[in-house]
């Protein structure tokens, strides 16, 4: 599943402050500095719209939101978001008149996380995330995580940090053929690396890479990457390009078609197409306006 989304994003902060980057890859990258006796809050949201008409038709929405609170060495963060794109298709094949619609993108996530900072550059964390992506073969995933985070290097222009921990994934898949299980679970080791370079006052680059390897299903390896390039256009207005990649080495089986197939003849996909695709990517071109 590949989709290109042209979005206008509105980011707000209350109050404005730097923040510890996690897998959500927020725009700021340093741990928030606690104010003695006070709780620091931050909230932001983005919204995107894509529309195509004519010989091809697509209509879609995308958005994210974040709310976090930091008091002394404790931080609580709640994030969520998703993308949905509906595309026109023809029952007569490619080039035919548009007769039906199908979802070319339908994904969502919601996550809560708690961090406890210590010794300035270190933190322990616990989080819980739910997500779904039917076009990728699963209705929902439930993922509790626990681990350790470390800030390796930080300067005026650059930042490098990492996380290591444990991830448990419970996955409920779309209807599976041939008696294959719909519910699977994975016990995985998790490693995350994040790098950011603000190479000028007008432009910055960041890369976040998350790797998960299951202990109970060695063939299950997942890789998540978000690459972002941001350029300031005027004061608080920036143009951002985000490229998101998800690789799953053990995707679900494709469901058996229920129409246009002779019911007396068992349907079997070619071996190389029996599973959902291993690679999903999304390219977002975002106009970001920042307040506070």
C-alpha cells in the first residue's frame, strides 16, 4: 500500500518547549526541562486532506494529535492518528468507467506512554499502543512495551538517542484461509535509533529507525522507519516531507476471494502472492504552521 498525501498541518504547543523524541518523531528533540513545583503541558495536532477527481477519484483524510504532561522527572504522553483514503475503481478493469470504491489506505493508532528520567540523559519507559491496518492484513494490534532510553549525544545542531526494550504484540488478522490462525502473538526484542540534524536555522533532517525481532517466531522481523526533511518558509511556516516505511517479514495470508470463483474448484493464490505484501510506505508533503 503506497499513498501520497498533501496535507496542511496545524501544530500548537502549551507551553512551547523542547521534548524527548520517541517513536512518534515529534518536531522537537530535547527532553523537557522540568519547572520545580509546576507541571509543563504540551499539545499539538495535524490534519491533512487529499482529493483527486477526473479519470481517477480518491478522497482521503489524515491526522495526528499529541498531549503530554511533565512534572519534575515524570512525563505522561498520549498520541493518536491515522489515514484513510477511498479510491474509485472499475469492475471492467483498468481504464474502465468508475463503478465502485475501495480503501487504498485505512490505518490508525493510539498510544499512551510514561517516562521516568534519571541522571540527566537516561529514562525508563512503559507504554501501550493499539493500531489497525486492514489493507495490510490485520484488524488490530495491541502492543505493551517496556524499556530503557538513553541520550547519546546532543549539540546545538545534532542529536542522537536510542531505546532498547521488550515488546509484546497481539495481532488479530483479517479472515484467514485454510484454517490459518487469525490471532497470533509475538514476544520481541525492540531497538530504536533516532538522529536529528538542524544543519541550518531554516532546515533540518531526522531519521528514526525501529527494529523488532520475535523470540517465539524467529521468522517475524519488523522494521519501521520515518525520514523527515523540514524547511522553514517564513517565520512559523515550514514545508515538511515525511517518508514512512513499514516492513513485516511475516504478514497475514490473503483471504480467499468470494466472488467470480467456481465454488466447486478450490481457489489457491500463487505461492509468491499467498501473503499480504511485506512492505508498506507512505509519503506526506506537509505544510506546517506552528503557534507558541
